[in-house]
C-alpha cells in the first residue's frame, strides 16, 4: 500500500511540477502588464495575442481597437502576411503524402508552362521553392516594384518567362515571395482545386479555423478587413494596404483564436483534436532546414529547434513562435505595419522571456522617440534654411573671389540629400537585396522620407538661390 501511494505521489509530482517553466496566474499578469506598457510606449493602435501549450490555450486577449473603432478580441480579423507561407507549405506537404507531388522533383514536371529564360530553372525542385533556394530573388524579379500586379498564380508563372536566376538552384537562400506564388500554383495543379478552396477544405475546416480565409490580392482586404495603420511621426495613421498580389505568400486573414489551433497542431506533430493533417514525419520534414540557411518549409528554425516566422505588410504585422523545448506557442497580430522605427519582435521576445522565467527586455527609448526626433530635425532644417536665405548677399560677397571648384564642391554636397531621396529604391536594393518601389519605401518610413525630402528640397533651393546671387555679384 505504501509503495502504491508513493508511486501515485511521484506521478502527480512529475505531472504537476515536471515542467521547469510551469506557469502561474502571476506569469500571465506580467505578460499582460508587459504588453500594455509596450503598446503605450510604441503607440500601437491594436493587437491580439494567444499563448498555447500542446493541449490548451493558456492566455488570450485583445488590446486596443480596430480600424472600425471596435474593441479587438481573440476573434478579430487581421492580415497575417507571411505567416501564410507555412500554410502553403503544409498544403504542398499534404499533397506529397498523398503521392501527388514529390519534394525533390523539378517543378516543371508538374507545371509544363513554367518556363524561365535561364535553363537552370528547369531543375528547380518543389523543395527549393519552399525553402527559398530556387535561385529567384527580388534582384532578378522585383515584384514589389511592379505597377501591374499579377491577377492569378498562372500570371506569375507567365511573368517569370524572361527572368535570369540570381544563382544556381539550391545554392543560396533568397527570401522571395514569388517562390510561394509558384507553390500555390503547384497546389492547384496537383489537387485540381483553387488554392483558397484547398486551404478551406483541407486545413481550415479540420482545424476548426472558422474565422480564417485566403485572398489573392491586398485589394480584397478593403472589402473584408478593417483598415490597418502606418506610422507618421510616431502616430498611427489608418490607410488602405497598397495593391500587391499575395496568393500563397501573404494572402491569409485570420485571428489569434484560429492560429492557436494551428500552433497546437504543430506541437502535436500534425494532429489537432483527433484530426490528422499531416504525419509526424511530414511535420519533421517541414521543420528541417537545409545546410545553407535557417529556413525550413515555411518556417525559420533556430539552433534550439524553435520555429518562428514574421508577417509583414504595410498596414499589418504578425509574429509567431513555438518554443519547442519549453512547450509553448505564441502568436501576436498587430493592426499596424512595417516601420523602420517600430520593433514588433520585441513584443514576441518579451513574452517568450517571461514564459521562461526571465526579465523581459524593454527598448531603452520608446520607438516613437526617433520619429519625434525627425520632426524636430525638420523644424531645425526649415529654420536654418530661412537663415541661409537671409544671408545670401553676405555669402555671395564672401565667395565671389573664391575658385569656382570650391563653390561647385559645396553645392554638390548640398545636393546629396535630394539625390538620396530620389534614388532611395536603388540604395535600399543595394543594401538589403530587396527591391521596393518608392511609394512602398515611403510608407515604410514616411517620417524619415519626409525629413529627407525637406532637407533635399531646402538645400536645392539654397544652391539655386546662391548661384543666382553669385551671378548678380559677378556680372
């Protein structure tokens, strides 16, 4: 009897306290406080969060309001952007397990119309599209600069016909959204279903994701989703998402209540609530990264086997992570988008730190500080410009006897800001290897671009006025 009681006690003790990171109500109180403080500092208009273990939702809450001025809840819809890629990869893997696709066969076997100017493209495999090593990149196919966006996955295939690869297939990782446009087309060809219909039937319905849907263009968001926000001088500003073809790469709208089920399915090796979406081996394949990158099939995988992905649009942002060892899944959805001064990942990082009994990391300065600093710089720039115009005559008297190369060199230096302003897309492409149109760069950092534009125009006017004044003095 004593042995039996001892066994029961030990079993209970192991179950109750075996997890080194077992949570208490205080843990979620700290998480709530952390989010509220960060929202206020960052001026985030609204977000929703869910935290799960493999069996249940541990914490779920909405903060702020959506674009229709409604309180955000766990069922509020958000554009989840590139979190959609894992769903596309899941769809492909389901078809692999059904014997309709082979990860290591060339895509051309399934899509004969896939013809690229570079003959090496004939060897790009299904797996290489999913782990972003196809050889395509923003530098050879700058899809975010196109004024005319594709209307369908078939159009994407047609648009690639004149493209040269950036490198050999499988050689190098290039994060490139059209890789997943092609993957979505593969799903359609192999399943004989439209991509949105396939996701609904084979993923959303089994997972009971009743608030999730897929869209082929951001233009559809205007009918199905409240406006998101950009940031202008640290303050949220509601606008429509710019036009972008997103089928397979960034087209989903979902909620944290739905994505909680998605995360639990992964944590249970492909099964949720008795529904098996993928085998354990299939999940393992998705979370296996190649030797030359940290990107599996729709997920980033770190050295601790944690998996994560960010989703970035101009008016919405999403973050999700599974802490594999600790057994927690986290998803946070924001109704504000990419901004050079906004650190969305700090929310995810802070929550993960609290869950693992660490102190959360807070930014040293609030994100809005830098944008307000730019506003101050604009005021200073305008004030200095007025002073320069008042001193035009004195400047001309001082410089009329100087060599012309001195005046020219000083003028060239003053014209650098306007040159940077005009050539921003080329500079960004050179630095980041991601190609964006000028409009999209402006929406990503409007405060910075306004400041650079003001500096550039003011200096251009100063140079023009000085040349005119100098000519008057000389002649």
